[in-house]
C-alpha cells in the first residue's frame, strides 16, 4: 500500500503518467495499472484529466493528504532510528516569546550544548501570537510561549511559571509606598507591551477581573522590547508590569519592585508543538529535556530584587 501511495503522490507532482514511468524505469501502462489497483482498494476514482494536466477528485484530495502524511511519517521513522544509532545531531529551530527567548532559553541552550554537542540551535523571538503563526506554518520545530492560541492544532506542555511584578524607578513617587493599590496607579503613565504578547494578555485579563482595562490608565509607551521597557522605567517614564524572570540582580540598583495586591498576575510558560507533526529526533530530545527541567536553577531569586512588598 505504501508503494501505491508513493506512486500516487508522484503522479500528482509530475502531472504525467509517462514522466513517472520514466522516473521509475517502468512502462506507462504499468503506472496506469497500479493507479487502478489503488482506486479499487479505496473504492473510488482519485484522478481525472484536466486540460494537459491531472487533477484530484474530492476523494482524491483526501487520499492525497493522508498519502503525504503517511510517507512523511515513514521517512521520519527511519530518520529517528538513524538518529538513535548515530547520536543526536542536526539543527533545532525553536520559536519563543520575548521573556523565555531573551532571558531563559539562552542559558539552557548552553547546558544542552554540552550534553548534545552535535545539535545546533536556532532561536526566533517574537510575540506569542506571531510565534503561534510560525509554528502552524511549519517554520519552527517547536516553541515556548506564555499563551496557547490554537489548542486544536497545538499541543502544550507546562514548562515553568511566571509572575508579573510592578516596577518603578527608585526615585519614582510610588517607590515610597509600602503598599501599592490599583488606585495609586491612575495618576502616572504606564509602560505596556504590545497587544499580541502573552505578557499583555495576562495583564488585560487581570485588569478585567478587577473591573478595569488598560484604557483606564494613562499610557506613556507601548513597545515589544522588554529591555526598552526597563530602560523607560529607569528613565522615570512611569511604571510597568514585568516578568520576574526579566529582573536581573543588577536591577536592584535602580528599580523598586513589588506586587499590587488586587491583581493576580501569575501565568505559565508552555512548550508548544504541532499535534499532527512528529518532532525530529534532535528536536524531540531537546523538547523532552526542557520538559523534564523546570528551570529552577535559572530563576532569579526574589531576594535579589530591590524591594518585594508582601
């Protein structure tokens, strides 16, 4: 059956029975006979002549999709068997939203490189929604993001948790408050992430639960760069909510960091992969390694922050 599926796909690719016959070194009638055998097996006509080419019937479209999937999985099975025999090697292309991509994954790659020296890494960083589009378009092996936008197509596994902290410059008027509440924030500009980011999504959801929205606050800057956000805050532009993973030890010199009690800004980061696409051997071992490691060794301790209001 696999050989018949391969022949079927080749006919569609070549758009010619005779071209496939030459490619396989057999006669054109032999190709036609094999196609009739396949159509008898599935109980339906799959192809018809259209002009100078060949077109798929409605049922032919369905068989063609499964034939490509079957042949792809067959090839990947042997790739994986070879990978296990020869050692894991190849390039793994990972997409990530800004926080895991800029602050968490690079350190993890360094450790994984020592464990799997024949694997090379490529990292693409964008907002969570754009990363989702790239994953669905098969431009990535897998991804790490703070939001799951299409669970029907994308499988998600918990990786680590995160919390957005309120951050202001140490000379900001809010930095003198032992407790900061939502009403305290209405008088100062907010620096926020772009709408399609997982960061912005968790903030919008928390404000909605509190009966508010970002439009209720003066916005001083909207940007997709975490470092731009921190630099804006250091310069006194206003306040922001930022991932605790983006706060480094040196930030305690300039930033006041705490929580707003009325907001629950806890979220998760997830490892994302396509449900209908098996990972390559190299991508699979990296995915599993990340799943098994919750990154505790890479979290900045809260004791390193300037101030944490409990």
